[in-house]
């Protein structure tokens, strides 16, 4: 089974020169097809990942997001489920 590794690299808002929690909505696409929508809340400057299970992936994986503050989010394809086998992104 293929998986998509969704990684939030940065997520926060600046308020009075301080970092505070933020909210983002990430939309993951394979080609032009929307395959997942994830609501993300919190604050991080360290990468946090989540694995989304997918069937056969035909097309490039990409992520778009809307955010109340500052965000950096990536998506990568994995050939097998990371629960069963640890693989590197393609």
C-alpha cells in the first residue's frame, strides 16, 4: 500500500513579537485530484509528520494550504506503509 507523508515544518502566528498557536488547512492532491484535507492546529518550528494511507498513486503529490500565520508544509510519496516498513520518500 502506498502512503503520503505530510510534514508540517513550521506553523505559528506572531502576536506582539511572540510565537503563538496557529491554524492551517492543508489540502493534499495527487495530480489534480484532492485526496485529503487535514486541519492542523498548534505551533511548531520542528518537523512533525503524519502518514496518510493511499491506494495506487498516479501523478505528482502536492500540498496547498491556508493559514492564519506562518506555515511550511510538504508532502511526499512513500511506496509502502511506514507502519510495516520504513522507506525513504521517492
